[in-house]
C-alpha cells in the first residue's frame, strides 16, 4: 500500500511543471546562476587553454567570448606574468630517426617545482620532415620554425598551424629568420634574410611577411652580414640579431612597427668579444657568452640604455663549452637558472654553486628545448574572431 502511494506521488511530481527559476528544471534551457559579464570574463581569462577549448562548447555566447581578440589578449597578458608558471611550457624537439622530427611538451611549473611530469606528444604540422629543422622563435604562444624550405607558424596549445607561402627568389641558398608581434596593428610578422654566397660581396636581401596579408614584401635598410639563425630575440617590439659591420660584431634591431633597422650597443665587457647568443629573458634583452670554462649571462634592464647592462650570473661548464647554443629557459629570484644542454635539462643555483638535473618522463634525450606561454592566438587568418565584447549577451 505504501509502495502504491509512493508511485502515485511520483507520477504527480512528474506532471507538475517546475518553476522556470528552479535549479531542478528539466527544460533544455537550464539556467545557470546569473553573473555579470565582467565577472565571467575575469574568471575565464585565468583558466588554462585546454579548459577554454572545452568551454567553447558550453554555449554560443561563451564560444564568442573565448574567440574574441580582446579576450585572447587579456588571457595571454595574465598568463605571461603568472609567477607560478602554470601557463608556461617547454617545447622539446627530437631528431631520433632521420628524417623525422618529433615535438613534445611538458609543464615548466612541474620542472621548476621538482614535480613529476610526463612529456606529451604534439602533432607536428610539418608535411615533410628534414634534418634542417630549427625554431626561429616563440612569441605570444606561437612557434615559428623552419623545416627545409618550409616556414610555419604553429600554436602547440590549440594545434592550429599555418605554412607560410614560399619566398619568390632565385639562388638564395643561405637564409635566417626572425619572428615577432606588432602590437600596434595586432599582427605577427616574420623577417627573412636571404643571401646568395656565389655573388661577390654576399649582398643580403630582406623580406617581411605579415600574417594578415599572408604575403612577403621586400624592405631595405640592412647593410650588415647574414645573421646566424641560432640567435634572435624579440624584445620591446623589435627583433634582434648578431651581425658584423665594419669588421666588428653588432646587435642589429628591426622595429616591427616602423619596419626600420637600428643597432643596440653591447655591454662594455672589458675582456673582449667572445662567441655569444642573443635571447629574451622576462621581457629584457640578454646575451649568453661562452668562454673556455664558463658561460656568463648579461641582461639589459632598461632597453636601449647601454649602462643598464648587468651581469646576471656566471655558470661553470659541466662538460664542454656548449651552453651558448641553447636558450635560457627560466630564472628565479634567488639566482637559479634552467637551460637545456646536451640532451638534458640543467638547473644551476648561483648562490651555492650546485647543479641538479630535472627529469621528465618520456622526455629524456631531447636535442633542443624552448619555452613558451600557452595562448589562444591563432596562426590561421580565417579563424573566427568572435564579436565585440559590448555585443555579448551573457549568460545565455
């Protein structure tokens, strides 16, 4: 009898229409708690890219919000200044079986906090693999790299990529590139240096590629020698390379806004010039110089001011002078640095002079390591850009 009564009650409850504001409503348009659009913006802009890609499926409004340029920029700004490095990752590059090149990624947060992490495989966008693959640079979460004659821009976090059109030139065998972001026009640019060594004088031709136009154009004003492709740095809206001019080494800069060349003075070393590499560290231009027994790192704390060059750290060699070929991946406030050297990660504490060797599961024996910040920036010019923030109707 009790069972029959309970069944009758259940049937009555099913027939009773729940109020539209009830959290138990079975209507397809289930309402979530109303939040101001600004709060939703602030919450979502602090989440990792992997979560945001899933949240695009929540609703059309959220998809529009996460896709719009204003949100993409805000998300990257917050991620890049995160001192916990939860949005920073390491890009691991392997040359195991010629001609294949493998790309993997792991968390920088896990490495610097000595937590266990496993490198995950990335889908490389290169259609043909070469042993001439190198990374031009990492900027705003995008990676520009060269594989043979192909130049590509790739977002490892979203898996979107774009192969750049070929440069229409003849007999230019030597080449190097730079990669950066022009904030004034919200556009990514690639600068290419091309040289035919058979010509007397080795004249260098410079071309600039812009993502918005998807085309190369010639630019003038460069009078130096072909820069090495292992050394470029994007700092303060400009690209930088080492080059030679008038018999001495100079730092050549290229302002992405004005598209003009200039020079940046090196530090007053007082011990002569030595083989060096340019890099970017926490938004500052830095130089890694190699000696017989050690490597020193200089940082320009105030861009364009030679007197602001400061020697950051001196790192003794573990075995052999090879540090200068690899980028500086991370530094701490207490004088620690992280580099990828000789198929392993090396962490050096300048305070007590000790070394440690972080381990990455499924990530040992990598040949090249770069660091990047996860972002939603897309190399695809046809990618949806969403609608203006003022037009969004949130929620639902």
